[in-house]
C-alpha cells in the first residue's frame, strides 16, 4: 500500500463526506443544525434578539427571554445537544443559586455567522414568500412554478 501525503489524506477524507449520499454521516449534522431551535439558539447566543451584537456568554434565562415561545424542556435539550456537538460550552459558577452561562466555541462561532445570515434572510424575504404562497395556494392558473 503506497503512502499518502497529508494533502492526499485530506482529499480522501473530504471525498468520504457527501451529504447527497444517503449513508453520509454529514446528513445527520445537517438535520441537527437545520432544527428550528438550534438555528435560533445559535443565532441569538450572545447577539440578543436583533442579532446585531457580538457573540458573548449568555445565561439560560437570557436565552429563554430572547427565544420567545421555546419551552424550558426544549431549550435545555437544545443546549445539551449543542454542547455535545462542541458548538457551545457550558460554565457553572458556584453562586447561590448556581450561575450557568453558555458560550459559543470556535466551531460554534463559525456556524453562528452563517445561521445569523440565514435568520436575516428569512426576516427580509418573508413577505415575498408569503405572497408567493398566497398566489400558489389560490390556484392562480396564470402563474408558473
């Protein structure tokens, strides 16, 4: 078996991940990060409700306020999952009561920027999408899909 250079090993590893293939493990990651609450937690973490600030550590209660409509159970599950995936870190400080903060890791920061842009795109284009849905659902024969 011939030896491979580092560049060849890297190219081979990248070739193994093709999300269009059913057996590719990257499909699981895509499914995870496309979850509504994962997307919103990553977008909001440290940036606030308008996503204009810079990422910073946030407490659970801050995240719960920003993410209107998320149940405590769903927020806890989402935060645990993101921590398991290495996208955020959890720090508990011995106070009364215990203070827990969540912060994006370097890996989480790289995804945060993309997710924040996706959130902005959705907010910017929601009216257009709603209008297209109305036309489509109205059965207007003069429109094309």
